[in-house]
């Protein structure tokens, strides 16, 4: 990872990927990460936010931020579709552990809602094994300002 290498940081080398992170809080907490090369990332400039990285999107509407994330292994798949109402999100002042403020506008809330679907692969086809409603989802969206 570029950000863990002080020599690369000093030389101004930036990451060459986009990371999509989905997770959950609580005693049984966990996170899922997917990494996409920039060739698979689209961020239109001077338009409303519509980030696409592989089969994941964030588009973030006028009233909501929307996330659609798919995490796949050889035999299992999770699809999450989560929304947060913009009017319920807080603009927070976040400082990185190294003391720098890299996000000029970081929005956060714990009122997200949506669905999570779990699939298992049998004989080459995906079969739905659970379809859940999700509530009190932690959502975060930031504008990077180096």
C-alpha cells in the first residue's frame, strides 16, 4: 500500500486504485474491501456525483446518497443497496491520524437504510439464500481535497 510507505509518501506517489469499503458495527464487527484499478473507475467532473468502480456505484440524488456494492467470492455473493437522506447527514471535520485534513467535505450519518442480499453458487448459477432489510446503517461520503 502506497500510504503505508513513507518513502513513497515523501516522493508524492499516489495510490493507483479505488477502494470500496463496506462493513458493520457491533460485537461481531467486520469489513469487506474491494480494490479497483483506475481503468475501472469513472468519476464525471462538473456533474452530480456518480462514482462507478467496477460493479459498485455511489450516486450518492437531490435528496439521497445511494450506494450499490457487490462483494463476490468463488461460491458466495453479497449485494447491498443502501441510501442515506442528505438532510440527516452531518458535515464533519475529519483529521487523518497523520495530522492532515484531506477531506474538505466529509458527510456522515448512522441512519442509512436499504437491503442486503446473500447468494450462494450452485452448478454455476447464483441462488438467493437471504434477503434482509437493513436499518441504522453507517454511511459516509467525502470529497477529497489533498
